[in-house]
C-alpha cells in the first residue's frame, strides 16, 4: 500500500501522487499494490465524502499491467517549474493512463465542452494561472501573451483563441485583444487579481468546480496550440497531451525553447 498525504491545490495533489507512484516504481520496478489518497484533495471533498476522492475524477484501476523500464524514470512534482520540452512524456504516459484516466463522468463533461465550442477551426489556448501563483513564480505579463498569440496567429491565420484563467482581468484583456476568442463562461470561476485562490474564495463549490476544471484541462490538452505560464495546472495539460508539440511555455521571465 502506497499512502499519500500531500494536500494543496487539485493539480498539486495530482503531481505529488504521480511523483510518489513513479518513485515507488523506480525503487521496486513494479506498481504499488494499491494507492491510498484518502487524505489528499481535502479542499475539494463534499461533506458526504470522507474517503478517497480520486474515484470521483479517475477511472477504476482494473487489470493493472506494470510498465517495463530498466532505466530510472525522471519525474518530480517540482517539474512544474521545469522546461516541459525535457520531460519524458513517453515514459510517464503509462502511469498517467493507469492512475489518472478520466472517469466516465469527466469524459462526459469533456464531450459537453467539445460540443459547445463555437468553431471548427484550430484552437490556440491562452491559459493563465494567476492570483496566488505569483507567490511561487514570476507570472507571464499580459502583454507577452498578446505578443506570442499574435505570432501564432500570423503563422496560423485561421486560429481561434480559447481563454482560461482564474483572473478576471486576464479574461477581459484577452477578449478585447482577440475578438475571435471564447471561454466557458458558465463552467469556470475567476476573481479580480488577489493573493488568494478561487478554491479558497468559493470553497463551498470546490467539488463540482474541480470536476469541471479537470474536464477543461483535458479539453485544453487536445488543442492545436497552447500558450501558458508554468505550474502544476500547465504541467497537467501536457501530461494529458502526452507531448510538448505546439506549446509555448513562459518560465523565469522568458519563453522556453
């Protein structure tokens, strides 16, 4: 039994969970017999659920078949602030598919999102995790997003922009800068710039909101182009994507190459 107790934001919990599972595999060359995350995701638990909340997000693990790698797999939770192009996506992907495969409910939400998209043109994601994330890393300035997005637009004139952020000002600024943009207005939560998070401000709605956000993350992973800053949310867009193709990552004051 592998027991994980780390608690923080939703994708921070996911990153630490994946980190511990891969560390177990590197040590034992086998998957853990079971993974207990009952003490994780506390911020998202409804009053009626005191157990392992991962079953609300991820499919049941049945017929587990352990990957067969002879060399060490490199993954740490701290990779949220790493150049994503250096991540071993091919080696990590089996662990994501086993332990983080979306549940039927999440897949249904993803399908609803795709059905509501107002275009059949290629989509470029403009994703900004703001607010209290500024206490962990230098955030990408709005102007840098606009400049990079216009570069993508010049190279792909038919592109439509999808906006996702927890900062109201970001959504307003990008909507004005790119009239051909959209976001899922009824499925996200955002606040004016602050040193807190939407999870703390709207705590009572965290369970349902976290399911919507996981679905949006999977939706973003499938888009043609992605422009974003660095952090656990961005990292999980790419872990579901399985590669860093078409991605522009802002880290430590510059765009990664």
